[in-house]
C-alpha cells in the first residue's frame, strides 16, 4: 500500500513555479530520497507534504487519506528539520516527548516510550540537559528521537545531515538507514547530496526546476540516466559527454568505462590533469576542447601533456537526443 | 606589574560612569536618607535631628495611605494590562495580515508622543461637554459622565491613558523578540500536533520570557515614575482620588515645602521599588530561559 501519494502537485510563488506538476508515490516502509540542486523544489515539495505550505494545485494523500486541505498537525507525520528545530527552553526529555504531551498521552506511557527511544538513539545519559549543552550531532539525535517516538506512519526529513561534519555525516547516514529499516519507517528524505541519495535510498526522485527529472532506484539513476542532467548530477565524477559521430545527439560514457590505451584508441588527447584518490585515480584528458575524465585503478604513471588514447565498449554508451537531452525511448532498454 | 596596570586601566575606563552614578544617584539617595531623619528648616529654626518622626507622621497620614493605595491599584492595572496588550498587538502585527505596516505604526504612535501631549488628547476625549467619548455616546442618546471630575472614575481614566501610552512601547520589544524565534520551531510544534494556543503557551511564550522580564521591570518602574499625565488631567484630584506616591512627594516637597517629610516619602518609594526589583531578579530570573 502506498503511504504517500502526490498527484500533480504545484506550488507557485508569484509567476515562478517552485514545484510544477509533481506526481509520485512512496510505499509503506520505503526510503525515498528527493534529490536535486538547490532551488529545484525538493524542499518545497516536502513542505507541501508536511502541510507547512498550501499547494497551488494538485493533491496529497497520506496513509490513504486525502490531506491536501489539512493542517500539519492533522497529517499524522513526523519531520526532522535541517536546523533540527529542538526547543531551546526544554530539556532533552521534554523535547522528545513534546508531541506526546500536546496530544495528551499519559505520563506513564510517555516515560515508557521515552526510555525506549532514548535508548535507541543513545541519548539516555543526556535526558536532563538543555539543547544548548549538546553538540550538533546530539541535537540531531534529539530531532530523530522526536520523530521516532511519535510512531507515525510517515517521517519526512529535510537535509538532516547538512549541518554535521563529514565523519559524523557518514555515521548518521548508516544509522538513519539502519533505524528506518529496523523500525519499518516510511521515509521521504530531501538532500542535495547524491552520496546520501545513492547510499540510503530504496528509490531516488531526482528533481530539476520544479519537475521530476527521473524517478528510479539508485542503480537506475546511475546506470540508465534518462537525461543528460541526471547523468551529470548522479555519479562522481559526472558522466563524460561527446558528440555522437552521426551528429544525432550526444554520447555519454562513465569515467570507469573509459579505458586509457597507449595506442590510438577511439579518441586520443593529451593528459590535462591527474587526481590521485588512493584506490583509484581520475585522469582528465583534453580532446577537441572537451575535458573527459577516466577512472583508472590504483596510481597512474601518466604525466601531464602526454598523449593517450581512449577507448570504451559500445555497451557502455548512453545516447541522448540533442534537443531534448533525453534518452530516446527506442534505445531506453539497450543496456538492460 | 602588567596585571596592576590592567586593573588600573579597567578602573579608569569605569570611572566616568561611576562618577556620574555616584554624583547623581548614590549620593542623592544617601542625602535623602539623611534628610528623612531631619526636620524641615524654618526661618528661625534650622533643621535638626528628629529620628523617625517623619516616618511616624507618614503612618498616621491618611493622604499617604490614599496615595499608596491608588498607586498599587494603578500599578496592578497598568502593568498586566499594558503587557498583555503589548503581546497581543505584537502577535497581530507579526502575522501575515493586510495593512501590517499601517497597524504597526498605529500601535507605536502613542509611544512617540510626549506624555503631556497624550494627556491633552485624552483631556479632550474625557471632556463631558464636547469630548469625543461624549459625542459618541450622544449618537446612542446617552451623555458621558464627568469622567475626570468624579472620584469613582478619575483613577481609571488616568490608568487608561497610561496603558494607551505604554502598550505600544512594550509591543516593539515583543515584536523584535518574536522575529528572532526561528519559524522552524513553530512549524515543528505544529507537526507534532500542537494547536495555535499550545504553540503560544509552550513554545512562543517561554521563548519570550527574557523580553517579558525586561518589559515587566520597566512597567513596574513606570507605574511608580510616570505622573506627567496626572498633572495635566486631574492634578491628583478630585480629593486625592488620582494622587499617587510620586505626585504626593512632589506636592509635599515643592508645594508644601516640607522637605523632611518629602525625603521620608521618597525613601519609602525607593525601598518599595528596590524590593520589587530584587524580587523580579531572584524569583523570575530562574524561570527565564536565555538563548
């Protein structure tokens, strides 16, 4: 059963459409990431689903009920904000049980649920502290605990990790995903970070200019990007693009599919830069004014300015039509 | 050597403020305290020590008790009502409503006006013959009583004017504080299921507590300090109905020239305000969350 169904959702601020006819569903227990660059409408979409903004058009239903016209408190959701939105005047325990308290849950039950949730997120020793005495990561856990304790069917997260340092972000990524699976939460998660999207999501909805660019599994997005935008946005380094030989469009090739050859190969160019990453190395090769990046295993002995050949398998090619910048429908299943 | 210089430096920096405070606040208080134990100098009898006579006279002075009672009623009405109104107005003009800038300006205008000018405006409102209130009442066939001229209504008129003047001023502090509350907090509370009233009570009001404490202290001080409008509206009358402590001190000191008694009255007012300030800081401060 689908927990969240969004149909033709539109939000206009004046003449500008921040969200423009977006439709998707999220199934029960699924972890779906709304991914996109800043200003693509992903956060606005989340706020519309939360009921924090009224939509201009379209409908939203949660858990089988049409909630389009309902206020945020009636939507049976929990939400984790980018700023964490912990109440500075309440201690950790009261912050976590805030929702239960305003909904009139008995004190005994509140204490019981608090003990369990505080244990899950590892906040038990900090329950009497004020948020001002907590680190960023601990505040994040308070916000997380508040979402878990509500036991609501749907949890929305708005860039919850973007204020954390890199190491903590990695830990929390693993932890949130693990919690979501263990507790069977239905999660809709907004991020601009493709690594978060790729590592955590069951399904990624890539947005651009208020519209959905592609909706699929992380592997779909990476291996079968429907548009050049998707191909560029997902994957590091971004996909290489070269004009198709017959000028019918553009051919995209992933860095790891480009092979460096000592001979002529299919193209040849000069080495413009070498980035050593440890396990592999990114070699950028200049060819007809384009910079193509190849990923080679281990360290590379190449030097800047050296001429190298590039080759690839036909099967590794992604074809995009020149005007639409989309994968032509007929060739969609080429690699399946 | 270095440490000593730093200490000296610090004292020098503090010196100008300390000189002013001592000269115009602490020294006058000590002199007033001294004067309150002395008799008022007369032509052929210079001032001499009378002990607690001035205070004893005060205890037996019905006008003092009347002024004190009036002042407590005045404070008891103006403080909570002006603070509540200020908060209400701030919440109104902080929301998304049409004509917001106009409303903000309207609420704040009384603050800009001098108290004497405000009193003059209200003098016209309260006038029983051609006043604004009288004219409004005439529309429905009633006539206004002489608000300022009768004992039962005069004090309340003075209170209304003070509230009208002060609420807009306090609103500015509340408005500024409201705008520092992150909208995320209110949104998070709404998602958690809190209604508007619960959000106000559990999130907004606690976060406004530092402002409330500040406003409260100011309101208490003003309730014992502002008498400008009493000069214009009633002159303390009729029959001391609008007489308050500071006004009584003025009358005793500068109309009756009884300086010893005026000094004693001043000490009582000072002690009262000091006690109120201590109470506020020690009891309320603990309940206030400062961000």
